[in-house]
C-alpha cells in the first residue's frame, strides 16, 4: 500500500490537486480505509460548519445600512464637485453682495467668520479640485475608529499583496480612508453638502453650467465679507444656521437663482429639516411620514419629490416596525406599489427592498 | 426568507458567482455616488459579510467594525470595480482580509477573546439528535475559537464562500501553498474536535471519494 495521503486530503476534497496528484490520492484511497474515512470526515466537517448559523444582536441588520450611509454622507462630494459648491457660493455672493451694498445692509460681526469659512472651505481644503478636477469619490466620515485603524494598517501590518488586491479596484480609496479626520465644523458643513447631494441631484448640471466663474467669485465674497461694517444685523439670518445649504447659500427668491432647480422657496431647508428628523416612536414615524407626504404635495414635481416619496415610505415602514399596526404596514404596501408604478420613480430598487423587508 | 407583500417583484440577491443585471444597475448608480443605491447593496450583502467577519473575529463588536470597514472600503474602491464580476465574493474577500488584520492588531490582542461561545445558554434539551446537534455546534464553536485567525480565514473563505485557493491566496496575501497547508491543519483540528458528532453530517454529505 502506498504512503498515507493525509496532508493532501484537504486539497483533494477541494479539487485543488494537480491531475497527477489527484490520481495518486485516488489510487491510495481505493486501498486505504483509514484515509478514505478521513476524506468522509473532512467533508463532514465542512458540512457541519456550513450548517452552523450565526446571530447578530436584534435589529442590527435593520440599522446597519443606514449607519453606513450616514458614515459615507458627511464628506460625499462626488455628485457635487467642489467647484460646483464654490460656484454656488459665488452665485450667492453675486446676488447678495450687490444688494447688501446697495441697501446699506451688512452682516453682523458674528456672522463674518462663519460665513467666510463656509465660502472659503472648498477652495481652502481642495484648491486643486476647485481649480481643475473634481474629486472622483467621496472620502469618509470622521466618525468612528475606522480611519485611524485603517491608517495604522496602511503603515504597519497589512500584507503587501493584500493591499495590492484590495487596491486593484481603487488605491485612491484607501488613501481617502487614511486621510486625517476633518474638524467637527467641517463635518457638519460636509453633512449639509451631502444632504444637498442626495436631495438635489437634478441641480448639479445647472450649477455646473456656469462653473468657470466659481473660484474668483468665492474669493471675492471672502474679501467683501471681511470688509463689511460691524453693527447691522446679518443679511443672511443665522436662523438658517445648520439648515442652510452647503455653500451658505441663502434661500434666495427663485428669480435670483437662474439655472438652479425649480425648487420653491424654503423647500431645500424643509427637506433638510425633515431629513434630520429621527423617529423614536411609531407616533413620531407617522408624523414624519405625514410631513414627507405634505412636502410632496406642495412640490410634486420638485427636485426633492422623489426622495421625499421614498422617505415617506421609509417613515411609514418605521411606524410599522415601531408600532406593529397593520394599518401602517398596509399603507406602506399600498403607497410603495403606487411608487413602483410611477414612470419617474428613481429609487425603485430601494422601495422593493423596503417592501420586501416588511414583516408579514 | 421573509414572505413578500403581494405584487412585489423583488430581485433576490444573485447566486454566488452569478451577476444579477439589477445589481449591476445598482452598482452603476453607487459608482456614480448614489448612496441610496449603495445602501441597497449593503442591505443585500450585509448578512453574508457579517457572517464572514464574525466567523473569523468571533465577536460581534469586532465583526461590526470589520463589516463597516469592509463596506466603506468597497465604496471607496467601487469606481474601479468591474460590474461584470459578482460583488459578493469581492466584498467577502475584503472583509476576510480586514478581519484577519483586525484580530491580529495590537488593539484587538489587548482585549481577551472569550473562552468560548459555548458559554452562552444552551438550547432546551430535546430529542437525542437535537441534543447531539446542539453539542456539535458548541464543539464547533470551541474548535473554531482555538484556530488561529489565519486558519479561520482560509476555512471561511473556502467553505462558506467557496473561493479557489488562488482567490483565497490573493485575498489574504499568502501563497496558494500556504492556503493549502492552513486549510489542511484547520480541518484536521476541527475534525478532531467534532469526531463524536460527525456521523449525521457524514451521512448527509454522502461519503465516498470525490
């Protein structure tokens, strides 16, 4: 009888042996009951392992996708390149500054640094992007430990070939992950940008059309604001605060925003405000659902309408999950199917998944 | 699998190795920066990726870190992902690589790993087969705990993801020969621990040479 083939049995059952090795093993197995039994047992090990299940804490898979989206959102720049944001800032300046100067109204002193920071942010942070090429992928949030940990791995213990493998799809991505975390203010500003990005996809081409004017306009605004007087109330009320869009763009009248999306005055702010609401109870979720539906009724063809319809469904599904009322679920199913029948529905996959996730 | 509400034409995740056209659309949207599309991709693959990570790192909090890192990395690299290739094996390879590094990291070593998942309450006593099965699962857990993270990674990628040795080697930055030897040792240790419980599984697997 030939020598035992134990060290090759694992590769044999995986069909990873060369033909000659395989033939040798098979020859041995025909005459060695011990090794043949080991083949069966190793297969059984795999079978037992495959039959084992795992458990995650209750609700983990319900929230994970949203958590990941939230981690990606704050610095999501891809759909709205930095130069487009700078353009938005420039447009704001072009509109606000002459009016402010003509009317003799100037921002209050406390508004200066913040406004200047907001406007200068894209240019200061990514001068090349503003000047030429928009960044291709969003970088990651400052939240969580991932960036530091990944940065450490980049330096130390990640195997070289593993890096090559993972980098094959995108080395730039790893660099983005390893980048230093932005300060909190920047993250907030980036969150606002991300909300714009998600909400205002249709706005991008319009903004892009006037791109070349952006960097100069942004610079001009910074200078203007630094030179303005001190005691008047701000033209751009801080009431808009965090709800104001990424470039600090005030809710200007539609006529003053040529080329931008056909959004009714205040719609952007309302969209962001609703986006920031989290339902803690079924009642909260129903109220949020109703608010989203009201939003859609006010602006059924607006740039946020599609997202708002989906968010209404999500809020409805949350109401069902939190409260367990069949009416809530029935409403989501009905409205979800209505959404799927819409010719202009942009997120059907998401709604299908949402419907599939409803408990029977 | 949950029952679907009526009228829903839901696209289920593709079989391993297959490319689903609907998924390709989702990936295209995600590559364009659509976070909702990416969120849907996460929704489809999160259990599979979590399973890969948990089986290697053996603890939920670490698995959660790995899963998030894996998806975030995947998003970062999505621009160059070939949509003609299946997403599942790709993201699982990323997760396995991160998982091994994660467990190997000093930060992780400082935290004592649990003795065994068998410390969790056992199932209610039932028929003999069920008891044996439950004991077998616990024995498997203990044996998996005793494997090195590197052994667990090759075992998970082979047995659960059905990757080839070359694919595993690429994912973990090791040679195919190392894959072969680690897998052989991992299986030998698991076999040793599971011998009393292998009968049912052997009948299920059919036995006999390949």
